[in-house]
């Protein structure tokens, strides 16, 4: 399905994953060319594009909450930006990346691949993110689930888009991390909501 999508949009497919067991990782690289004029344009547009991607309600906050936090690196080879993310909705996420590139007059290359395991961070080569996020990011850690665990699980599932069966498994061993590297406003809002159920929630700084 993903191969057909990219062929239709003029992309290429190097290999096909018929049945992926681990999350699909997206690596997107933005650049503006190498002529004097293109590099000058890139110097102007790069910080604007990065800001568009990293404001608190930005596209890069739409990653799967329980997987590896989004990471990025700018300026290693001139006006260029590389971002890595595990989207909760892959098609919508990649489509939005293309739209952002268009708005900022950038070229874009997108690469998708299956993570090797649930434990090995596929974005470690982009950490720590550079430049660092303008808004602090936090992990959402549960140290106590309160007396009404069923209500807690239902609220977490709705607030963070997590599966109830997975949450029940995680809560068997506390403390546990429910979500990673959330922008401060989202992390604080989720923590406040969950604390109303009687849960004990800690926010641990993690700028990715």
C-alpha cells in the first residue's frame, strides 16, 4: 500500500515490507539546493521551517507517544534539516511533511523503514536534537495509578491515543513511562487530567 502511494506521488521504493513487526520510522531531509541563490534562500527559510515543525502543537508532536521521541538536526551541510519521527498516522504525517516543504520552498526526500526492535532507538544518530527545542519537553511517568484503575486506563487511552490492552500491561510494573518527550503544554495538560483520577504523575525533562 505504501509503495503504491509513493509511486503515485513520483517516489521510488527500494524494498517492500509485507509484514512489519516493529514501528515504521520516517526520516525526512529538507534542503534548498547549492547555488548561491538557493543557499541564501535556505538560510532564510530553514529557521522558519524548523519553527513550523517544532512549536508545541506541531507536526512532530504527532508521533506515537510510547515510541522513541522525535529528533532532528539542522545545518550539518549548509541549509539542510533532517528529522526523524514515528508517526501515529503515517500517510497523514508524510503528506503534511510534503506540504510544509512546499510552503517553505524546500526540496524533500523521505525514507521509510522498519525499526530493528522495540528496544533499540532508530533515531539515536539525531540525538540530541540540534538546535534544541524552543519549548521544554517531558516524559509522562506514572508512579501510582490510583484506586480506580479502569477509569484511569480509559482516560489515558482517550487523552494520549494509547491502546487499553497495552496500558494494562504497562501498569503491572510501576513506575512506567506512558509518553515520551511531549511538548510542555501537552505534557502538563495530560498530567493535570490524569491526576484528577487520583493517579500520581511525574514530569521528567526529556528534550530528545
